[in-house]
C-alpha cells in the first residue's frame, strides 16, 4: 500500500498514525534511516497519545544504535 498517498488522501482518518508508522518502518527496512527517523519523530510529535507512539519510540531508539 502507498502509505503516503493514504495520508494525503485521508488527512483526517483515525488511521493516519498507523500509516505514518508503517511508512517510517518501510524507509528503515530499505536502509533510509533519515526519512524513517523523520517520520517516526513526526508521529511522536503529532500523535503523542496514539497507540503507535510507543512502537515509534522503540524503533527510533533502535536506529540510534
């Protein structure tokens, strides 16, 4: 799925935090730490009370190592 397209097409969706997390993880999986970290940081900043906040923080900490 194209997560960025979903985010752009449905900006008010309750699934936006999940889409941002998945997009960030996709970037990390292909080795693009810069974009992956940016998206995880954005998720934490914009959706701090979401269910996805905790896994985003976990993956963000892993990319520091």
